[in-house]
C-alpha cells in the first residue's frame, strides 16, 4: 500500500466507467478518506474515411 509504506496521501483516482469502479460503495469510501474519483472519457472512433480522393463523413 503506497499510502502507508511511503507515507503519501492519494488525492485522486482515475478509472474507466466499469461497474467495478462506478458504484456507491467505492464512492462512499473515497469520500470518507478524502480521495477525488474521476472517470476517463470514452474513446470515440473517427467516423471520417477517405473515399475516392475526398473525405466522406
């Protein structure tokens, strides 16, 4: 545990939007120990493709 071994305070945790991270139990724990929880943005695929020398949306 880095918080204990190195005597560091975790300030922020960033995770994906998986259900194992996005739940009330974990949110309550982070709130109790003063940790900010952030969720990463969903990656979007670029929908533009090259078509006959031009760009097609």
